[in-house]
């Protein structure tokens, strides 16, 4: 396995086999028949020369989101120098131009909220972004959480969040009433909670069972499928939208396959890089609404969005994909 490209870690990797497919995907047929799973096409900008992105509805409202968004942990934690911000500006500029919408961040992601807020203001495209952030200070009480929420609004230069989540269950019982107050006041559109840790799953499930939530966010990948056991089925049962963090998991796909070509049977599903292989597995799960891979460069964005194009693997192909990775 060659070294990953600069600025990538194995949980957000980039292998040479991934890069050879960057920017391609035009002309892939959109004849994909999984409407029973809630998928629908969303048009890409004509200037991109690409086919449609697939969307899924938010269960509570029916609002549709493209199934690939972007995550900003580590990647957007940069300073003021133009050399550091330039590629991130391009990513935020190109995301809606290419048909994407969702950007996920958090106050605990270093300087990410400030960078996103600055760049959205420069670009003037806040209204084109479905902006999701989190609150973690509620572990110190509701007042601390509220102060963090207000600070996030200032950093992100916005008067509303599309989605606000309690981060890693921190102060969940104190913070959900505060989030509901903000939702009633129109300061947030959707509310929910997140986790990236299997050790929190029991508590996470308990909250899902007793609370009315619009969204959850959970770690889920082709080499990290623990959420399939309880969390994803429960989200479907309860009508909760699902964001998936760490959709490249622990990087097993990239380490195992490196420069190997995509199998012919996977290529039949429009998969042109191992990143798309990993992402299509995630977003083809019926309960998953949007995957949020870390995205720090425009070429990564285009590659990742390739996983939001039809056709999508059915359950039999998903099992074959998982078995290939498990055997590697």
C-alpha cells in the first residue's frame, strides 16, 4: 500500500486507486429501481457535466437531502492563511454547485466553525447549505450548553441551524429541552444527537426509544457495521433520519486493496474508486439518510459525490461487498 495523499488519515483516506477515478462518472445511467427505499434523483449543475445525485427524505418532513455530504473534523481546523483556506473554499463553493447540501461540523472541531462561517460569508451561499452542528458543553449543565450554542451561531455567521445535535450524548437530558425551545423559536429546524463510540450504543438506543428525535448521527462503515444490529433498525422504526460519520471506517478497504482495480461486478453499480465502494455500501442501507466523509479538497469532493449517483447496490450486492472486505 502506498502512502496516502497529504492531509489524509486512514479514516479519511485517499489511495491511488481512488484518485484515478476523480472527476469521472458522467454518462452513468440513472435507471435505478430502489424507490421503495426512499431514494430519489436530484439534478446536478449542468456545468458539472454529471448525472443526477440520489437523495433520501428526512422521515419527519419529507425534505430531501443528497446522500453524500461533507464532514469537517480535522480537515477544516485551519488558520487564516490563504494557502490553508483556499481548497476548503473551493469545497464549500462546489458542494451546492454539484448538487450537494449538507455540511456537518461541531465546536469541538477546533477552528472549523469559524472557517466555515467565514467562507460561507465570502461565497454568499449560506442558503444553499444544510448546516449541521453540535453542542457538547451541556455536560456542564444547560447554561454552558446554551452559551456554546450561541457562540456557534456567531462563529458560523448564521441566525439559524438546519440541524443541531447533542454531541456524544453530552448532557442529553439537560440539552434536549433547550434544543426544543430553539426549534420552537425557529432558531433550528431539526434536532438530534450523535455518537462515534460503540461503548455509548446502549445509552444511545435508550434515548432513541424514549425521545422524539429528528436525526441521529452514528459511526457506520463497511468495516464497522455494529450500528446495523440495533441503531439503524430502530431509526427506521422510529422515523429518525440518520447521518453516518467515519464512513471510511478504519480504512481497511484502502489498506487492503490499494491500487487493485474495482471488481467488474462492483463497477456495474457505477463504482469507480474504492472510496465510492465504501460510501455506496453505507448510503445504500435503507435507514441511512446521508454519509458525511471528511472532505478537504475539490477532487475528494467530486470523487465522494460519485457515490451519490445511481445505480445503487441492492442487498445481495451489499452482502458481496461486505464479504470482499471481510476476507481481505
